[in-house]
C-alpha cells in the first residue's frame, strides 16, 4: 500500500506541475483560457494573480514530489512528512475551491482526487 501511496502522491505532484504551467505561463493562451473558461480580457486582467497562484501549485508539487521520492528511498519520516504536507495541502485547496465555488466542482475533484487517494494509501501503508 505504501508503494501505491507513493505513486499516487507522485502523480498528484505531476498534475500540480501541469497546473503551475497552465496558470503561470499558459493563462492567456487559447488553451489556458479554454481550460479556465476565460474571455481574453478576463485572462489578461487576472494574469498576474494566476502567475502567482501557479507558483503555489508548483511549491505543493515540489513538497509532495520530494516526499514521495524520499519515502521510496526509505527516508520514511521526512518523506512522509513532506508527502502528507504537500498532498494534504492539495486536498485542502481542492476543498476550498469546492466550497467557495461550487460551479467549479469538476476542477476541485480533478485537483483533489489523486492527492486524497495518495494520502489515504500512504497512511494505510505506513501504519
């Protein structure tokens, strides 16, 4: 179960690297606007905010990813701490999105499912 948790947390980290790219670099592109349902003028007006928010996603990805690698290398205490912190924060952010913007439930589920499953599998595996 630990290996499954590590894999799921690593996948969640990769997903959040992609979200970082979308928010920080592709926000005003057709793909970014389509992903977030923005008109060109909305994307341009919120570009700086999205750039900053993208880095939050990158930092969560680095934390969770480093934790997954360390658990895989049997550096369990530090690795689990980082994995639970990074992936747990991803889950918390998804819940905030779901509660604050119910119309974005699909996005909240997309960003929160992998880290939630990873946290559960890792916790069960490490018990």
